[in-house]
C-alpha cells in the first residue's frame, strides 16, 4: 500500500510540474522568431461536406497532417461570435461579440454586420493578433472580423479591411507577402497571419446545404483555393516552414417555407422590440415582461423561449449585459421572423450541439503530427493551440490543450488535470477502503486472565535494554 501511495504521489507531482512548466512559459522578444502560424477560415464549411463531396486538395492536406472531423463551436453559431472565439479562445458571453446584431442598453449603441467598426464592441477581449505584438512579433490579418479596427488601441501590424470584391488570390498574395517579410522590403515577416473567405457560407444561405449542385460548385472553388494556398506557399519557400490551420466558424442547416415561426402571430408588435432574428432571436419587452414572455413561450412548438437568467449553463450565453432579457431558440431548420416569408434557404446560429452546425479543422506543418485523426474538438481550444505553437503566453481563455497535445509535435499526450484528478480519486478510494476495513474488522475478545507481573530471570544478560 505504501509503495502504491508513493508511486501515485510521485506521478501526480511530476504531472503537476510539467503543467506548471508549460503554463508558466513567457515569450522573449530577444529569441529567434517562432515558426509562423497561418489561420484560414472558409466561412460556413459544414463538417460533413468533407465526406459528401470530392475535395482532393483538402484531402491531400489532411493526409499530411491533422484532421478534426467536427469542431464544436460556440453558441450562437454565427459568423462574428465564432470568428472572435477562434482568435480569443473565449465563449461569446466572455468576449462580448454575442451576435451579428447587438444593442447596448447603457450607451444605446447598435451593432450590425454593416456597422461593426466601433472598438466598443470588441474591447472586452484581446485577439491573438494583438497579444502576439507583446512578444515583439509582427502580425497580419486579411478581412477577419474585427481585424481592421483598433482593439484596446492596437491593430495588427498589417491588415486588410473587409471587401467582398477582393478575390481569394489577391488576399492570399498579401498574406504571403507578410509571411515573407515584404519580399525584401525590409518589413520583416509576420509570425501570425489570418485569412478569411466568404464561401461556402454565401452559397449555403442562397441555396441551402442540401443543394448538391450549387454547394458542390462552391466547394470546388474552396478546394481550388486550398490548392492555390499550397502552391503559393511552396513558390514562396514557405511550405513546411509554416504551421497552417484551415477551419471554419459554423456549419449550415437546410430551411424551408413550411418551417416558419412568425412572432406577430403570437403577440402584437407593440409589445416587443427585436434586436436580432433567426434562428436565435433577441427580444426586449416593451410592456409587461411576464406577459410578453408568457406569449412567446407558447408561441410555437418548435421554438423555445428563455428568460436571460434561465438560459442553460451549457450554452455559455448568459453572463453579458449585451444579452437581451428574452432569447428565442428555434429548432434545427426552423426560421423565426416577425412577419412574412422565408428569408433564406440555408441558415446557422442554432444550438451548437447540432452536428449540422459543426465545422471541421485541418492542420499541417512542423508543429503537427502527420496522419492524426480526432473526432471532436472545441473551437475555443484553437486559440491555446496557436499560442503554444508561437510561444505566446495566452490571455485568459476558455480553451484547453488537453486534447490538442496528442497531435502537437514534441508534446506529451497527457491530460494533466485528468491525471491529477484520477490520482486524487484513487487516493480517496484507498483511504475510504482502509477506514472501512478498520471499522469492519472483528475486535479480539479481551483476555479474562488475572493480571500477572512479568517475571525476569536474573541470568538473562542477552537483552541490552536491561543493561
């Protein structure tokens, strides 16, 4: 028993010391720059597209590196919240970009995807392209949400404001230029770069994910862009010298005209104000809040109404002032409108446990093990992965390296918290069993013999205690 306890304590101490060593790492601007990280997002790339369509370039890419079959993204499964989660490692309630349309009741400011450049909305968190500056690293971001404005008074070293008319090739050319240090311009290479592309999200909204013809065409374009990315990195001498992560923010669900929830059919529009709609609606009651909530609760069998305080913990979508008093959540494939018909044939934003909302992740480069497959990973874990690769101390985040260590080169595939928890659990069980054994062990009958003195012979000189 003592040997077992010694082994368990020793193993726990070693595991804890490994965790402390890694979590305590600090960057040093004086050392050589790390292997760069390039993060690429193809918006709205549903995970099962990898199995449903022929994508030779992506297949070639993940055959050389890591494939995460499904990435569990954050709620709500919209573009802005999830892109900010990827670069901060935070749930939406923590980084503050909680939806595509927001309202702040203190400042009375409004946020939309067409009015998104006020730093106020982004300053509750710090993205990696800002944090890496503290290590003396240069960063570059092409059209990523939030990248073209000062966050906590700082921007990336290089950035491109969002412009949908700029082709993928043109965006990639800028990113490659940043990674190579301006091709002799003396600017110095960036250590972190991020690149955003709108497809297949745009096509998915227009035609829905079940339209194999149009989605297939959009995915062919995406796969061609992946091929272009590999070719461009090879041409620039960067292939094999950059850690590339290709992922997405969310998936896509098919919608239809027979799955419409009209709020004005349930209560008069004078009773409520809409901040955001479909498939997650944010509602402000204009009159009696209890009455408004009661009417919305019984509005439709395929819509769930939550008071802010009752939003399930698992959604991590309650602890922020920008979350409105009433949140409506539609079932998969259902659309919430105030009135009228179906706005689009494909949509996202639904519960993040739904596989249709999950994107994928592919990673290749010197920092990743070739041929590794992982069924599931949390999207908030992508941020600590990138920080680990860059040697950048992560800002406080909701992510973990427990699963990612298994596919990171040079890392021990050990879940430190799990190991320590198991060790503590085993010790508690052993202690409990020992105590129970002592309680259950039969006590010896006390001797009935009368007390007798111990007689000692005078000639017993062998016991040293008697000397």
